[in-house]
C-alpha cells in the first residue's frame, strides 16, 4: 500500500508510531519496529512516500496495526531544508491526520497530499502551496468552500483567492501576508462550520 507519512513518534522502547495516509484506508495509525544495526530497517521520516504492508498482531482482531514491510519510495528532503516548507507541510499533515474525511474521498485526498508535499519540498511560495492544498482538501471532502466560504468574502479577497488558485507557484503574485490571512480565514471556516481540528 502506497502511503505518505504524516506523523512519527517513539512508542515504547522498540517501536515507532506513525500516522500514514493512503488512497485505500485514509489516515491510519500503526506501529513500526525500530531497526537495529543488524537489520538496517529504514527510519521513517515525516512526509516520506513509502510502500508498506500492514498486519494485525492477532489475525481477525481489532488490535493495533503493525507495519510488516516498509519500502521507501521518495524522501521529501527539501522540506526539512526550508523553514517555510517545514512549517506549512507540518500544518497540512496535522490537518490530514486529525480530521476524518469521506471514504470515497480517500484517493483524491491522497493525490492532493502527494502533490502538496512535493510542492512544499521543491516549489517556491510554500504559503500559496498550503492555501491550494487546503482548498483542494476541502473540495475533495465535499465541503462548500466555493459556494459558502468564498461567496462570503469581500470582492478584493475573492480576486486574491482566484489569483492564488489559478497561478502556478512559480508565478504567484499575491503577497505572502495576504495568502496567510486568507488561509487563516479558510481554516477558521473549516473549524467553525465543519468541526475540523486545526493544529
């Protein structure tokens, strides 16, 4: 199963607890045994794209999920080397990890997340990448971002939103401070109208 790693934490003495996003399962929490020098297991990193195989410790139970195999596909090393990229990627990953979305939206949300993490790693204007990702996430979840949130905006704000959404990140012209203000408004709308948890 192809996944993006949203969160990682030490769990006990022998495991990593990771939150992985996939097109099939959405966001799932699972345990990965920490490797030793002998086994050489890859340490999962935030925003990794990986192929994993999951299993339950006891077949047929509702117990914890364990990662049986972890094969790294892509490491978004450009994110950790850029402060803005790290801030916005972490913010978006936190939203994905903490909020449920419809099962029929899982594949689309996974696609949005892959594109977003690539942009946070490789493209300019991380602020605009975050706004676009948040907008697309809301849309893929079936939320009326355009019909409700957008329509309530002042005329100048509508122009700014349209400009951010239409322009490639290399050509973004809306000032970062303006994009951040609009992203904050969209986050507050998601929290207020749709009970989203915004980290």
